[in-house]
């Protein structure tokens, strides 16, 4: 069976939600880190998928749908630091107790959508310095120190707040963000050396090391599938 995946926008929630997504199921799918936290409905469960630092395989062939949060914004909805969810899949009832159990039942019955859950819990709080640092890291600086330079806040405090909001520190975020940039450019790059340069890597070997860590595959194998 061919796997079908699509993303749509979340009107009115675009400051906290990157996209809504649906997965039709089918063959197992390799999931690589993307700096995001997701709220997922699949297989009769509603759970939170925390920010990943390593690849994992989506084994189920069942249909799934989810809300993908903007990096750094999941905590205000979920009520805890994203670092507590790193590399974890946690049922909603385990996070929110009875409230989470009732909301999961509503989602599974069709009485509420995942977007409805986010809208109900939306707090409107954001750490502006963390959001600015995320934007600077997404621009692809060569080092984290370059992205940290403009901030008056102490570096240790800002790094701590960043890890709480995102799930891991700025250095890991920069690496994952750069790898995701390479994935986005893979279809237009003629070879791996060009792809590495365009994505901001020091060289092809640098790209290959990160690809092996984040995808579990050789760069030639991983990016060939994205041509």
C-alpha cells in the first residue's frame, strides 16, 4: 500500500501550530528529528510525541493524524517543559490525568478535534527571547555563539530557557535545523557535496555524519530516496 501524507494549516492557531497532518498508513515510515513536538491520534490512542534526537520507525499501518507545534511553543499548551518529553511518546491521560482522558475520548469519538484541544489549552504566553533565538538558529549561523551574541540575558539562563521550551539545547537544535534544511533542498541539489554547501555544512563529510546520526542511514541512501 502506498503511504499518503499531507499537511494543512491551522487557521487561528498559526502562532503555536506549524501544521495539521494526516497519514493514511501503509508501509513502515522512518521518522527523523525535526525540532517539533506533536499531538497525535492513532490506533485508538491520543498521545504526545516529544522532540526526537534520533530516528525511529512508525510501524503501525493505521491512519493517523496530528498537530505539529511550532518549535518552542508546545510547553504552553501541554503544561510542562518539552525537555521532559524528549525522545518519548506519552499518552494524553498520563500528562493531564482525568482531563486528558476525557479529551482523548472526545477526540477518538469525533466530538472534538486535536486542534480543538490545542485551542482550549492555549495560554498565549511566549518567551520572546527564545523565539528570537530559534529564528536566528534557523538562519543557519556557523556556531551557536554567533546566534547568542545579540542577547543581553545571560547565556546560561537563555540556554536553560531554550532547552525547557524546545526540548534540547541550541547546539542540538542548530544541527537538527540544518539537517532539515538539507532534506528540503535534496530535490534540487545535483550531488551530496552541493547539498552540503547549500544547507550550510562545512563539507560533505559533516553532512554524512549528521545524516547517519539523525536518520540511521548513509547520506547517499537517505537522500537518494528524496530525489
